[in-house]
């Protein structure tokens, strides 16, 4: 059932909205507010890796979401069409994750999770 709900959510991400860019001084202030909020949230234990854009919710992605939460306490979320402020928050949160776990952390965890996922699937099919 949860796969159906997630699938429907991700299908809704196919919609496009056009956002006119606000003046640069507004962007800088708004973005800094979101950066501050992300840093604060991270320090309080709210760790989120936010995927921006279209996303396919397959079995591996469901495994990866659980893997990140269990192994690192990081929830994986998707925002298919983020606003400017949402993207600032997502970028700042990813920076906080990399500050704690190292550069290219997400890439490394994807590789690790794929290896574990494949080994689990091999055992299940034997």
C-alpha cells in the first residue's frame, strides 16, 4: 500500500510550475533565512537529504530511504518542483550532511546501499 501512495505522489511531480525570479536582494535574504533554518534543524537532529526534481520510486529507492534512516539517521525526501527557498534549504541541508560525513557522502552511500541491496536480492532468489 505504501508503494502505491508513494507512486501516486511521484506521478504528481510531473506537473510544472513557472516561477518568476524575484529581485536578487530578495533572493539573498530569503536564501540566507533558509540556510539558517537548515543549520538549526540539522543541529537539532533533523537530518534530511532532499532530492529535487523528478524521481522514480522503485524498490531500490525504498530500500535506500530505509538504509539512510537506519544507518545514518537521515531521512530522504523528494521535492519534484522546489521553490527557490526550498532549494536553498535543500542545498544547505546537503552541505551540513557533507560537513559531518564527508564530501560525496550521498554518492558513497548509494554505492554501498546498491551492494547491500543486490546481495539481499541474490540471497532471496536462491
